[in-house]
């Protein structure tokens, strides 16, 4: 039970990971062949991006059939074999549940647009005679869509969509829609899927005079969904994708812990990069201080990067401008409000920065989620449209097409230095103990050794005058770990208020190396540029 609290999650775009049949597109057969690599990396769960039949106007988040597998990715049998092979290696599998919208190619939408207004079939989607309704609702894909309403010729009405116009929103006020979605859930969980990422979950319901985000109706449906799962599929996990401030995001756990088990920690993510950009820990310590207490069983999913842009919706305009200046010098990197770059380019290829952020990812409260390719420091391709630049093929080797496929991949591999597949790939890093890949493996092993402490333990900020330095304690069942991180590009010394732990001996988690014991005085720690330590305070 609660496996997700001790997990380390690895996010994979199936289409980019490994091509099993040589058509240039990654698939389940290819992914099965890489499961040993994934297990040996030291993660415990795989989250896979949408693989369902789809016209692919939003990389598969526009689903045309919830119960199938896109032929590019393989067959349902391939998926079942992937699931079995993952489980055989003790890897949990998390798939996508896109509740909010379907593709406009979905038979439900085709039926709805032809059905008479007011009929139950029509009511599967949200229609209007005017585009004036729900005027208080923001546009998410603001670079691409002028409105959340699009006119449908056949229906003779406008339909509602929070994302692309090819993704009409389902109408959750319809009991038929809610029932259909529970059937989708039963299908995949019945097959043995361990967890579902609830895409775009704040937007399920609409109501005039509101922003339509986070409505009580939406939370009520999530309680219904959770009760359904608890009754029929105990032990499975729901992960909310809700890009919000801490209290609002935490609301997706439910007041009584009766909604989602997990929610992405969107608030902390951009602030890690902000601290790195300014050399000042304050944005991180500030947001950590604002994290509300969680109901029992609830868990944040912490992440540095994913398949979308690095979203900057939850920072101030001034912070956003600064982030754009530092991280999007090439203006092509900006999409919507965020930055479409991977971890390594955001860190300027600086190993020290990558290690600093990754160590914090592993040490902060919550379950870490790693994005495929970041373990080797993959780059991105700004010449590709939308967010495809951060979804390029996994770089396995310096062989043609990065070893990802026998033929030219549908999405090109990164071929430009300094992050080209010739320079950055698994085969080149695997033999060398000091490579980023092997550093990451060791860091994951360190975290896994103390999975309960990091996954379930408490977190206390430690006072220090030096604003470049973030220090916090993690503790669980009489064990305590001190984490110290320097966001500055210069060496720093910090005096830490740790007198309560006088007599304890810090021991480096990776090497076991012991430091001088803590005394009644503040404990002085010196760190190199972007230096970071995790030390157990042993008795
Ligand atoms: C969030 C997903 O992460 C993103 O890739 C997608 O475009 C939107 N939801 C719409 O489904
Ligand atoms: Ca293929």
C-alpha cells in the first residue's frame, strides 16, 4: 500500500524511447527492450505519455479511442506484455487519463455534433450559441488559440475547449460522460495499470461567473472517482496535474484525503530555477514555508522538467521576465508563458547545476519524477514546433539515429553540438563512473536506500544568514538527514542553527565519509559553487 510514497518515477514518451519495428517511431516492443536499463537506473515506476489512437494534434492528448493502442505504438497485446514485463521487474506503470477533453475525431464528438440540441448525445460536450459565455476563463494555449470557443459548422453552435480546438471539452455535467470515464478507468486498472495521471484535472466542470478552474463540482467528481477506485481497484494511485498555488494544488488531495493520492508540485518547480538564476535561495525557502500540511496518504510529485514547457504561470510577472532573460536568451524557447527547454540546456550544460537541482529533486519532500534523457543530460531542438523540441528521441549511442531506430526517426534526434547524440548518449556514459548517467544512478540508489525518510519524512528549514544557501532537515523514525545547497556561482560558507543536534556526527550519504561532530555552536559548512551535500546526522 502507498507504494507511490516510496517511488521514483521515470517519465517516458513511448514514441521517442526505442523503435522495435524499424518504422522510425518508438513503440511498446522497443520499450520492453529497454526495461532492464530503466530498472538499473534505479527508478521504481514508469509514467508513459498517451499511446491511444489519436490524430496527434496534441501529441496524443487528443484521444480518439480510450480503449485502444495507436498502431504506431503497437497493439493492446504489446501493451499487456509491456505491463507484465515491467511488473516482472518490480516496476509500477502509470498511464494517462485524459478526462477533460477528447479529440474532435472521437466518435462521441462526431455523434454529438450531429445530434439535436438538448439531446443526451449532444450533451456529451459543451455547446453555446454565442462565444460570450464563460468570459472569466483564461486561455491556456495563448500562443495558438484566440478563444476557448470554436464554431462548429455541422452542429451550428460553438463548442468549448480549454486547449486546442481539436480537443473539445467533455461535459462532466452529463451522467453519461462520467459513467463512460469510469468505464475507461475500469478497463486499464482492471488490466493491472498501477496509477493514472489525471491530465488537466482542474477544468472538468463549467459554471457561469467563475474561472471554471477548481470548481466544487470537479472536486465532487474526483471524490466519486476515488471512491470507485478504492472499492474496485485498491492500491492504485491517482496523480493530479493541476498547475496551481500550493493550497489550491493541495485541494486535489481532498480535505479528507479522499480525492487524488498525488499531485504535481508545480509551485516549487520554477522557484528552483529562479534560485539558480539569482543565486538566492529565498524563492525556494519561501514556497517551502507555504506548503500546507497534507492529509494522510497524500504525496507531492516533485519534478524538474517534463514533456511540456517549463510553466511560469505561478510566478510574478517580474520573476517571469527574469526567467525569460536568463533561460530563454534564444526567444524561440518561449511558448505560451513558459520555456520549452530541457534540464541540461537550462543549466547551460553545467554538471554542477544539474547535480544541484537533481539532488534537491531527490531530497525535497515528495516523490521525484525524472524526465527521460535528463539522466544523461540530453538537449533540445528549438527548431521543432510547439513542445516537440523537448520530446526528441532518446540518445542511446553515437550510431546512426542515436541507436533509437534502424531508420530515420519521425522526430529528429538532436544532432547539433553540444548536446548532439554523438556527444551525449547512454553508450558513451555507461562505462565511466564519473559520467552524469552513473552519477544519477548513484544518486537514485542513495535516495532508494532511504526511501521512507525521503518519501514520508518531515521537512524543517534550517536557519542560516547566508541567503545563497538553502539548508533543511528530513527526518523519519529517529533518523535525520541534513541537506545543504549553495545556489551561488561562488564558494560560500554558512553557519547553520543546529545546536539541537549537538553531538551528532554528519555522514555523507553517498560515501559514508564522516564530518566533525556538531557542537553547541552553529555548524559551519563551506560549499563550492553550486555545491550540495546530503548528510545523515548520526548518533
Ligand atoms: C497537459 C499535458 O501535459 C499537455 O502536454 C497537454 O497538451 C495538455 N494537458 C492538454 O491535454
Ligand atoms: Ca516503431
